């Protein structure tokens, strides 16, 4: 795993935390150093700061994609605007974490990215507990019973499932499910979560949980 940040303290802290969580991590302090390190060692995921002294993180990600590399990228960014997050995703990022960040959140998001990129090998079929979502067939099944969902409910559940066990904020749900419509009120998210919960959690145990003041998470308890 390649960690790219020009702040040595942040870079070393991240590398050490990732090693303690079972990852093999090494660092780079600039965009060009990141490209060189990637070419030499071919990591399976890149943690990439946006603000770098030479090439910014978006440029590094674009160059990796232009070279044909599909390595997952998690952006670290102090930029909180929706437009900045859209730029990161357009550059080929798989997810982003805002600065300041918690080490636990970074680890959880990396594991979520690796689950969905290296998991079953079938991007169309997701499973969690007794819940199954088939993207191609637009079908959801729980405990052997089909669940009928609207297109938006389906997209919302899909986002929760690819981030299973990771808490996602209302803002990130708006970005991903409503295509970064910054004017969308958070009450809309609450309404759709409530509808989804009535359908998916009609049987025990409940899987969709609210983390007050933070967001929502799909997990067993």
C-alpha cells in the first residue's frame, strides 16, 4: 500500500497505523515520487493526499489511469466543497476522507474499497449477512424473499452495501446517490433511509443503523 503525503508526520503515522492493522505500507512525499514508487512496487491501493508540492493528487490519479492502472485510490483532502469531491471522483478516486481524519476511518474505508474491488470478483452481485443485491437483475433478496425497491432505494442500498460496516454521512450519500446535488436537503436522505429500513429490516436482525450526528451504516448489530 502506497501512502502519499508531503507531511512526514502524517505519512509516518498513517504507515505505522496501517502496518499495525495488517497492511504492508510504504510512503512517498510528492506526486512525482508517488508515480516512481508505484512503477517500482505496484501497490494494491494508494492513499493519496490532494495537496502535494509538485503534482496535485488529482493529477497523480489521472496519470495512473491514463497509464492503464486501475489501482484503487483513497484521497485525503482538506477541501470539503462538493466540487472538489466531484473532481477527485472524476480523476479516478474510489473514495475520499477529509482532513483532519481518524485513523480508524481511514482503515475502515480502505477495507471497504478492497472488499468491493477484490471480493467476489462479481461487481454485479453483493452479499451481506442474509441480504443479496443483484445489480444486473435489479433484484434484492433477504432471507430468501424478494424485496421490491424503487430505483433510488436500490441505489441507496447499493451504496450502503459496498460500504458495509463503514459509517457514511448524509453528505456522502447525497453525493453518490443523488449525483452530488448539493441543494438536496438531508431530510430527503432520512426519508429514503426510513423507507428502505421498513422494507429491508422487516425481518430480524436489523441491518440499517443510524449513528446519531454521523450518518448511517449497514451492519449486523
